[in-house]
C-alpha cells in the first residue's frame, strides 16, 4: 500500500468518527423520529424503582434514604415528530449500554418522575372550587 492510499484510509476512518444522528425510530412505522423537545430526565424516589433496574434491596434502600431522589441515567421522556403520523408524541426512551435506544409511548405515571414538566391537573395549591369556576369561565 502506498503512503497516498494510507492517508486516504486514515482520513476516511477519521470522518466516520463524527457524531451521528441518534437512531431513534417510530415503534409504529419504523421511520426515523425527529426530536421536538428537550430531554426530561427521570428520577426514582422509591427503593422498588431502583430494584426494578437491578440494584440490590439493601443498596437501593440505603441510596434512597440518603439521597431522597436518584437520577435514572439512560432514561428520559422526550417529544418526537413522526413524519408518517404527522403528529408529535411523547415517548419514554431507554438507552442501553451499547448506545441503542428503546422507545415506547410515555405512560401517565412516568410524568410524576420528571422534573420540570407541568402537571396536566394544574396548580395543586388552587382549590377545586376555583378550578371549577375557571373552567366554567373559559368554557373548558
């Protein structure tokens, strides 16, 4: 192999190391999903949640008692746009150790573990009477 061919190969390999678009695909259509929001990290606040992810019972209780909430690395909620559906949906995304993404529609209970997302039920400090009056006023 000549030195010229070696330089071309080196350049080609170097170019392949550039970051690539995240490989996140629609679970319904299989097409590529485009991000439509920021990532919302998930947090565990119960030992059982850590145990479901492989942590021992004793260690999970120790961690929760000392930290109250623990960031679940490799898991988040994010809104994506699907070209096939022509709709934006919220998905629960898990990234495995190999960097592959597993996507599923985000269930309602996951929203409780997210920081920075507003509740769909409104401000919890507002009374039910005030909420009903506001809904009646705006025709909701």
